[in-house]
């Protein structure tokens, strides 16, 4: 059961008539077009980002400061060409270290998402740090521990967990958070699932029920084709490489 206080602190109650894209699965097998740019970008601390993760991040930041923890935003939306430049730079560094083309490409893909495979292009991912550094040691800090234990309450997931590298094919990145919204983030945290595992799970189960309290619940439904979803909390396809839609609703049990 998801604690009601946590749900209300992070929930964005709005009817989305089209594809929100909040559950787009983006990775090396499911890439975005070079021309894709989110249409509703806003700004936080000089970085562009979608409104949903911005609101959630700002709420999370307030609670972190209350706990005596400070972090800074290091990255949010990145256009395709920027990611392309980052990837080429990583390749060049690895080749300069003596790796051949094949090995350099393999190692680079584990550390930097290829262009089109970066969640930052969605405007739904953020990188955070307390000292400006982005490395695995962040996971052992007070800030990293707090994030791992609490970010799901705000709709975020640690996108590339330490124990899921064989699934994500990306090295452990405790600083990289992806906004997927509730109840998805809470379910993944509870079941120790990475994003790839969760999407597969929803597709297999077809319907999931998440109880908020004794009367209220989320219903998450997978459909090949999106039906009339008037009143749904969120409707998201699985992205350019995905198949079908995930519809999220809030219901109430009437005795």
C-alpha cells in the first residue's frame, strides 16, 4: 500500500487527453528521433525540464533541506546533438587510452547513452550532486542514500541501479533520476524493479491495482490500442520502440 501522505505530496492531478510520454522506455534498443524535442519545457535553476519532474523535484528538494541535505541540479533536458557530442567525446577519450574501435564503442555505450538513447532528451531525467561530481560514490553519501530511499515518493526512480546493470546495460548511476510518476515509481521501488522490468511486468499482467488507502486505489492498465480514456490520470505510450499504451486511473471502492 502506498502511504496517502506521500501520494498527495507528489501527485499531479490533471487529465491528459493525449500521450503524456511519462512511461516512454528510452534506451539503446528504443531510440528517439533526432528531431524530437518536448513541447512543454520549462526551466529550473537554468536547466530546461518538463513541468511534471520540475514540480516533483522542487517538492523533493524542500524535504531534503528539511532533513539537512543539499543537492544541486547538474543536468536535465539535453537535445540530440548535445548527446551526440558527449558520446563522440567519450569515444575519443577511450580510443586515446588505447582501446580499439569495437571496445571503445562497447565501453562508451555503458557510460554515456548514444544519441537518441538518452532519457535527457525526453526532459524527464535529471542528474543531481552535492559537490558537482557525478560518480558511483554518490550512492554512499547521505544525499545518495536519501535519494535511493525516498525519491520514489515524488515519482522518481534511480534509473540505473547497481544490481540491474545486466538489464539496463548501463553502469550504476545513483545520481541519474527519471520521472515516471506515481504509482509506478512506488511499485518499482517496492518490487526492486528497474524500468525495463516494470514495463515488461505491466505488459504481462495487463492490469495492476495499487491501493492508496482502504477506499482509494490506482488502476494501471496495459492496452495495445488506447481506448476512450476521458478522466484518466495519465495515458502514456511506451515510446517510439514500444508497443501499446499504459493508462493510469484513480478509483474509489464503493461498498
